[in-house]
C-alpha cells in the first residue's frame, strides 16, 4: 500500500502530464471539479480541471465534484506511471470513474 504522500506526488505528476498534453492539443474545453478517492488510505483529494489542466489539488473530498475517480493507492500510482491501462482497470472494476460520457471522451484525449 502506497502512502498518502506517494499518492499526492502521483497526482502532481498527473497534473503535469495533463498540462503538457493540453498544451500539445491546444485549448481543451474541459472545466470541471474533480475528486479522487483512495479508499485503502481512507483519504481523498480534490481539484479542478481548467481547460484540460488539473489545478488546485488539495486534500479532502469534494462530494459535489462533476468527475470522480476512486482507486486504491497502488492502482492509482500504477495508472499515473502508465503501468496499468485505464480502460482495463475501469472495465475490471479496479478503478471507478464517475463522469458524463462526453467528459470521459475529453479526458481520454488528455491521458
């Protein structure tokens, strides 16, 4: 099981990757609140997607977030590091994503 600090670091890495991908693709119309829940650590993080960039990452849950991601700490780190395929993890239930289908398509472009 990864630590809270390792998960926080992985989310910051994800934010950097999303920013780079958004820059490469031009402006992405994706402005939503985001919650990342990590049940095995009994913790959560939240932030905002602004033009496809993940900003303002902070500790704590946002129950009203428009997009939610739920994954155990090790799975989340594996996802961010590219060692776990997002679609395979989603379809197997390792990762749960709550979002409308259009947001999922936009997110997939950025990942």
